[in-house]
């Protein structure tokens, strides 16, 4: 099974995923961003883009990587990754379905003021222009398809441990 943790940049996907992994037996974290980083390292580079998700190989490589890791390890893969383009999400989720890999799709959400504050005051990364630039695309995806497609965990007033507990409990409950 895959537990996909989606949401805008700065909402706490990476932190929450690490906590979820600790709460679920036989769980591992696979960050799909690493697949994008592999593509970014190709020299000479792939066509210029502002987001590696736009490169056609990224989506099937995410599916194949997850499939192969699950085939090798079994258990649960917790995958923190922002996917805001519905067509990209469909390509990934349909690709996993072809291999009979169930996906529990969660979206970590917080109101705009909270997210802006978290990004501005991030103690590790500091303020991030890229993260701020993704807020409107997230809001648009949330309005048009994303929140209807996933289980939304509102993190506005809870910490990552509480968010992870909610996700882990939902996964355990089936």
C-alpha cells in the first residue's frame, strides 16, 4: 500500500511522513522528489522547466520506483509529494492501480495565513520564494479537484504529530 501525503509546500508533508512511518509497522518513506532530482542531474539537462513534474518521464518513474520498492520490501510506502496538476495525479494513481497497488491519498491543509507564516518562519529553509509561488496553484487545485480526491487533514491548529496520528489511525482502520 501507498500512503500518499500531498499538500502545498511548507505544510509539513516531510515531517508528518516521517512520523507516520514510525507509527505504521513495515512502513518506509519514499520521497518522489528524489526521482525528480535524478532527472535534474541529467547532463546535458532536460528541457527547461520550472518544475520537474512537467517532464514526462517523472510520473512513470515515480510509479515504477514505488512498484519496485514495494515488490522488494512489501509493507507500506509513505510518499510525501505535492502534486497539484490533476492530470499528473491521474497518471500516477492510474499507473499504481495497473499494478494493483492501493493508495490512500491524504492532503495536509492549512489556511493561507498559517501557511504563509510557516514558510516565512521556517527554521531550516527560511523564507522560500518557490514555496510562496506554489500557494495559489495549491489553492486552485484544492478548489477544483484535490480536496475531493483525497482525505483532507487540516493542520491549521494541530502539530505534525497529531496530523500523523490521524493519518496512521485512518490507515489502520482500513
